[in-house]
């Protein structure tokens, strides 16, 4: 097994691919050595900025024995195929969220990685934000008693700035609108905190003519472990970002990109507020932690924290929302799996 930093190629060189390259500068066990996008000019500019070599084609990426792993930041609908092809070429993959748009596609991609013996991780970096990690510790400590309810909302008004010619404005790439780009984060974090979702009932629709996407989504959720919850997202309002836990022993909630935690225990007179200092942007800062964990999983020959199964559970919520909205019924997420 190779030693040293994991040699990685970023595939998809838009804004988020660039953020991954910046984050990798803070990671000791992963190094971005190559990049690929279909646009040759974009490849050249990215290589100059981030000090890596360009790859002339996807096929060249797959053939290159010097590339151990890929970071995929490509349109959502391409993820499953790219993961399968990368696995067949013996490449480990960190794929951005949503992992897939259809659960069976994700199942096949996971199976391809298992057959090839490569590691698959999904880029749900917001579960790593400090207040979310503390929510997890509070649940496990028992301080909140029995968790009975959870609420989450992640929204902001990017719908008014969305480039309508971009792939992100295509309903086929962004089902349930902002659920695909925003709410999918909470779909992972809520399940990180309370375990898998069993079933859901959703409404997702457009209330503003600015985009062709659903711009408001609301979801009622039941977890396999018993609690019920609510997940909301929209692309029209000033930014909203919170997750709130309600337990028999107290309430706790994370806000402001996971940098503020409020804890109100049952017998406390006043809530206790903790603010977590984060160097730089709290949105992109956790990317380095996710990359380092992915690289460690490769070197230690183990599953990453956010593996394909975890990524697929978040994708199942996204697909469940679209099915529930279309068919006007409650969806048992087990229905979506082959």
C-alpha cells in the first residue's frame, strides 16, 4: 500500500472544486496533484492557481497510475456513473452531495466500489461543524433525556441570483429546488444525530416566478429510532440555518453555520450559549477535515465516516421528497431501495 499523502485529482473545476483545492492546502495526508474539466481554459487556469497538472480527458484521469483518488464536484446526475467508472479503474472517490438523485444508482455505485476494494466518501462537511458535533455528544451523554423531536431549516435567497443558464437551474439536476443544494446538508446531519429516517411526507413547490425550480420545501419526518421531525428549505428568504433538538431533559440548538450552540436543560433557569471560534469561513472550513478523514480511511483501509451508505440515506430523503410531492402521499424510504 502506498505511503505519504494521497495523490488526488479534482474533477469538476467550478466554485466548489476550487474550494476543495484551497482546503487541501491545510491537509497533511492528501495532496491535489491533478485536475480535470471539459473546458481546457478552465483546466489551465485552475492548474496555475493551485499548482497541479492538467488532465486532458476523463479517460486519461482513469488511466493515470499516479492518481490514487478523485474528488468529484460535477453535476449531480453524473455522480453515479463517474463513481462506477472510477472504481473500475481502482480510484478511491470523495463525491460531493447529493451523492445521487436516484437511490438504485447509488446502490450500484456503492457495489462497484465494494467489488473494486476502493473507498467511497460523500462530502457532507456540515456535520463536522462544531455545534453539530456537540449536539451529537449531548445526545450520547444522555443530558437531553429522550429525544422526541428535531427541527432543521437551511435557506437563503440564492434563487434571486441563480444563473438560469447554469446546470443548477435545471429541475432535472435540482429536484425539490433548494433541497438539492441546501436542505441535503441537513438531511445528512439530522440522520447523523438521530439515525436513519423511516418515512416522510413532503410538499415542494414554486411560489415565486424567478426560477423554474421548486423554491419552497417542507418535510415531516419519522426516524427509525422513534422521534419525529421537520425539515424546511427555501431559496427566497434571508439566510436561515439551524437544527433544534427537543428532549425530555432539555433542548439544544445549533445556529449560524454550526458556530453557536444553545443548551437549555430542564432545571436550568437560563439557557447556556456557547460560541465556537472558526478560522475563516465556517462553510468551507470543515472541508479539510472531511478530506483528511477520507485520506486516513484510504491509508488505514477502513470505511470513511461519511461513506456511501450514509450519503445514500441523505439522497433517499431527497428522492423521497420528490416522490411524496408528486404522488401526494407518505413515503416509506425502504420503497426506494432495490
